[in-house]
C-alpha cells in the first residue's frame, strides 16, 4: 500500500471523528426536540452561534495553536492560549446573550418572573460553556496528536521500506566486503613508490568502510562524518583540473556530537555534479560552523547554463530525499534552504541543525 493511500485512509478516520464530535454537540443542544419541548426561535439562533463558536475553537486549536505552539515544543504557551480561548468564548457568549436579549426572551417564553431570575443562572450557563468548550478543545488536541503520531509512523514505515529496498539492491550489486578490502590492500601494495596512488587507495578504503559499516547506525560521531567528507574531497580532487577551486573550512576545535550518517554527502555530490567544469573556471566552497549544539553547513558552487540544474543526483539520493531523512531524524530541529543567485551563476545550500 502506497504512502499516499495510507495517508488518505488515515485522514478519512479523522474526518469521521470530527463529524461524530460535532454531531454529538448538535444532538446535545437539540435535547428539547427529543423531550417534546417547544422552544422559541431565539433558542435555535443561539445554538447555531454556539456551534459556530465551538467549530472555531476546534479548528483554531487543531490548525493554529497545535502546529505553532504544542508541536514547536512550547507547551506552556499552548496551555495559556487555551485558557485565553476559553475566557474569550465565555466573554463572547455573555455579549451574545445581551445582543439577543436571550435571557429576557427565554424568561418570557417560560413565564418566569424577572424578579425570580437569579444571577446564579448566569454562572451555571457559563460553567456549561466552559465544560463543553474544554471538551471541544480536548477532542481537537487528541485528534491532532493522534494524527501527528500516525503521520510520523507512516513516514517511518515508508522510509524503513525504502531503506530495506536500498539495502537489498545494494547487496545484489556489492562485492563481498572482505574480498573488496583484500583487493584494495593488494592494489595498495602494487602502487609501490607512487604516493598519490597509495593515498587514493587508502582514502577509498576509508570511504568504503564508512559506507559499508558506519551507515548501518542511525547516528554516528560528527568527527567521523567530517573525516568522511575530507576523504571524499581528496578523492574527487584527483580528477579535477587547475580550473577548479575546492575549499573546505571547519572549526579548529570541533566539539564531538552525534549526527546522521552521510549527512553532507548529497549536497557535496550535487555540487560536484553541477558546479565543476573542465573548460571554465569553477569552484566549490564548503564551510562548517559549530556553535555549542547548533551545526551550520554551507556549500556554494558555480553553475553553468549548459549543465542540467535538477536537484536529483545520478545515484537517486537528492536534496528532496535528504530533507525526508532530516524530517525523520531531526523533526522541528533543522532548517534547509537551497537557491541559485539572480544570474544563475551560483547555487548555494544552507543547513542549520540542532544536534542536542
């Protein structure tokens, strides 16, 4: 079953839940019909207004307060906004009663002497408004949390399936790792005095070891990711001409932390694919900054009109897939932007990541 199909079925469940909630509210406000009581038209006008107020409270909670406050790790602000919402609805209900002369018309309908109309009745009415509004807000909160958890579970299932398919495809294509490293050792020995070739084979073996073993973990040491990036850059520089300038800046005192494996590779691959020319001067500038638990990665590369500018790499791991991985491992803890300048001569990617 596809991700979109499962999401559609999940959404149908939550739509049905919302219908049941508002049907229950409408039924509770229509009890006089079941009891055979004849009510004045002002009563039904008031119930319509209340239903609109509760619908507003429901969707304000579900669509505005939860995504911007509760899901952004601001629970105190969320609960304060709910208290403010309830207070606002009680105040609005009081003013609506005054505008409609609701109490006066209802007292006249039931032949209640105004002298017997006690203020305590207002408190009882406000109390029930608070209770029902709390039920509406609580239902919206439960539905919102349930939907978010279900959506995250669907994303995890989809990514796990894709990961399994990728691993199966890789296993079909890869050489036995031990055999592969033995062959690399043999090639290393054959290079003799050619230090450049030896360094290339050594860097390749480090890269492959990280790809084969390091990526099996959900998180790896940041220093290993940086070393992997440096080894990759060294290998890529071997095939570059003097027209290409590649720079890499990193903190002198990199603080150890855990990061997603292959975190930077898709962006660097994209830069080499679209930013390097053997005929024209070109460049790739990479900068890594760390401020306590905040990591910032910037990469800029030259662009050429005659080269494709799509965001998909040839190996299928593009910027879009990188964002999906970030969504899974760092939800609400990163920002990613990719853009080209006005002249279409430079492409840049900025990643800001909270590693706490």
